[in-house]
């Protein structure tokens, strides 16, 4: 996963983990054929990567897109 910069602070964001206790990994889920997520290459369960700004705390999630 490439480096990410905070859109507010313009500093490098740090990769982190986001969890819902005891639920397991977070992922994007879609069951709609031909929908926007399908067109972006997002599968039925696509892993997410989280990045945190060390200055302001903004956290962003990015889907692991194919291609």
C-alpha cells in the first residue's frame, strides 16, 4: 500500500488497524452486480487498509482494489 498524506495537515499518515472488537477484519462488501464497487474492481469481500494522521487524528480507509 502506498504512502498517504493527510488532506488537512499535509503530513504523512501512519498505517494503523481499525477493529470492531471480536468481530474480525473490516472489509467492503457488495452483492450488487454491475454496481459502482463492482466497476472499481471491489470484490464481494475486499480488505480495507486504515491510515491515521498523527497531527489531527483523521483516519481514512482504503479498499484494496484489483489492477
